[in-house]
C-alpha cells in the first residue's frame, strides 16, 4: 500500500469515526431528524466541490440512476 493510500484510509477512518462521536454527543441536544439534516448538509458542503469538477461529472453521467438507487439504499 502506498503512503498516499494509507493517508487517505486514515483520513476516511477519522471522518467516519468522528461522525459517530458527533451523533452520540449531538443526538440528545438536537434530536434525530435535525441531526440527520445537519449531517446531510455538512456532507453536501464537503463533497459538492469535488462532484462539480468536470472530470467527475463525466464519469457519473452514465450512472445517474444507479447512483441514486445506491444513495437511497444507503440512506435507509
């Protein structure tokens, strides 16, 4: 595994783990529905610049239906 791959994996683990810590701390204060909305908004702010890059749009253009189905299933 290359060093860049290891760093990406560690970053992903930190993001993933911090989201569970955030839910544990924030759920009693916000409630479930506002917390889910807040998490979705945060993810949208984080990922939209990457998704809007031209090369990423070209890769996703032929897979819109599959990506939407995957998003719905992951949200459930």
